[in-house]
């Protein structure tokens, strides 16, 4: 269990040590997002310097996603069992070493291997860091404020990574690989001093080794299959057999978890409709944004001829809006609740993506592109913190790592799946003899898919609002105390289910 820090819930004010703890955890989340966004802009330079083919070059990105998305479930449960502080610090140290090696290697396979190790380490730092926050800050306004700042650092890191990569790649792509190393080292040293002590979970029913092996294998194979599907073909025997193997592994995983005394994921958590909506919302949120960024980057650089730095600056207003709003989101959540903010955020995303369909070969940035960026930035500021708060609320401390790992898995798997879908749609509409206009026309179906993904996230969220309205209307209509008491029990059923 994480040891509590003084003067938190009682006084409602944060001590310097509490701020320091949050900054260390934010630094790790910032690095995760920074690393993902920086490598994209540097890929052409990496391919040219190391003489990599396009098929090999994609694994510089996919290797990180494979390690990250494949091991998150294991990382989350490991943090609960072995101690959140210990797992976080060890994984952060591995991240620093892998970053250093990634900037020094001179071959494609070694670079891909270093990226996989970085993704693996992030699969442990992300759920461990989130669970440290949720067990250190009391549930309510304190935790909401902390999570809003924490998740804002992810969005800020992603936006800054685009800009920094554009600047650093002008000198050398190796600098984009090396930059995270000193930041991770500083965070590690600060974490040794500031992070609250945590102990291994003692009252558990053993280690779910079969579940860990099968769960990790299923996630690794799922991410690998989705990443490779556009190249191998979605209807190819290889892809179909891989998906069949994933289904078999997931079925075996569920069977093992139901019978295990100490499961990697306690399936009772997923009886909560609120939890399910958070997980599906995370998939739709990140999947739509990754697909949008992919298409917009191609559009700006391939069709408009913008430089990497120019493209990065075009995304900057969205990131700046997220950063500016970081200290306000927690208070907004306290007042309106997560469900409403997620719904409003998804509505902003749908409108922002739809507005981008107006772009042409010579768009006016202020009139056409900027409105979409501002709407999407506002959506990120509202949705991402709210999803984290919703997923971790009402969960016991000893299961915070598990839920954090599950949420991050939804984010990464959603990103991988929907990016592959968007890529496949664009590829299917690409003409054999492309012109600038036909290439732009091939992007539009992808943008429509992105908009549809965000719309699906909005519809899932609205089901939660409708359920709440139904409960409230029944309370108003009821007149007997017994009826009101029964209704209150029904309204709390989801919260109780997560503990059963």
C-alpha cells in the first residue's frame, strides 16, 4: 500500500512534497507522449541514414506500440503486487537506458529493439504512475485536480514532441532519441527522494502466472496483427489466422481469469457500465485522434509541401489550449461530472473532424484548419482527464494499478486498431496514377471514418447520461421511502459491482 502524504485531504492544500511527487509522475507521462510524437517527424531522416526500407521503417514506430500495448495489463497488475514505487522507478531507469542506446545505435534492428524496450518500460511506468496518483490523492476534488494536470502533461508532451522533433531533426535525428534520456534520469533521481514508499501487496492469492502469460501473448499478438494487417492484407490468410489465434487466446484468458484465485484482471470490474463506457471511450478518443493526426500530417507535408516544423506548429494551438486549461479541468469535473464533460468533448471532436473535410489544395489556415485544431484541443482537455477520473473512481487502492493498466491498454489498442483501419480505407481509395486532387480525395473517406469513430464514442457516452436521467426521473416520480431506498440501491449497483 502507498504510504499517505501529510496535509492532503485534511487541509485541502498541497505540500511541496506532494507537488514534487506529482511533477515526477507527470514527467514520466510527458516522456511517454513526447517519445511517441517525436519519432514520427524523424522517420524520413532515420530511413535515409540507416538505409531502411519503408516496411522496416514502420517498425521504429510499431516496435514501441507493440511493447507498450502488449504489456500494459501485466504492468498494471505488477505495480499492485510488487509495489508501485519500485515498479515505476525500475521501469523509468530502463526507459532512460533504452533512450540512450536508441540514439547511439547504427543499425535498423538495434534501433527497433531499443524502441521495443522503451515501449515495454512505458507499459510499467504508465499504470504504476497513474495508480500512485489515485492512491496518494483522495478521491474527489483533490484527485480530480491531480489527474487533470497529469493527463494534460500527456497532451502537452505530444504537442511539444512534434515541435521539438521538427527542430532537432534539422541537426540530427539521433537527438530526438537522446532527448528523453536526461529527462528520465532527472525524474528518476527526484523520484527516489519524493515518491511515497509503497509495499508489496501481502494479502493476495498468489501470482496469476498462466493469466499473465496468456494475457500478454494475446495483447502482443493483437497489436502485431493490427499493425501488420494493412501490409499483409486484411483478408489474407495470415491476418485472418492471426485474428483467430487472438480470439482463442482471449477466450483462454477469460477462462483462466474466472478460475484464478488471484487474477491478473478481476472480471467483476467490467460489470460496471461506467467502467465499460470509460474503456470504450478511451479507445474511440485516442483512435480517432491518432487517425486524424496521421492524415493531417500526410496532407500538410505531401500535398501542401509544408516542412516538418511548419506542420508541427499547425498542431500547436490544440496543445496550447490543453496546457492552458490544465488547472481548470478538475474544478469543472467537480461541478458537472465526468459523463457530461466526456459527452461535450466528443461533440467537439465530431464537429472539429467534420469541419476539416472542407480543406482543399490551397486552404486558409485561420479560416479552415485553425477552427478544427481549437475544437480538438478543447475536446482533449475535457475528455482525457475525465476518462481517467471515471475509470479509477470507486476502485479499491489495491486494484488501482490493474484498472490503470486496463485503461492504458484500451488507449493503445484503440490507437493501433483505428489507425490501421483509417490507413486501409485511404489505401483502398488511392488511385493508380495519383494527382494532388485525387490524393486529397482519397484522404476524405479516412476523415469520414475518423469522424465516425468519434461519433461512436459520443453515442456510447450518451447512454450513460440517459441512464442517469432515467434514475432521476424515477426518484422524482416515487413517493414512498421504501421505493426511494430501492431506487438508490439500484443507482449504486454499478459501484457495488466493481467491488464484487
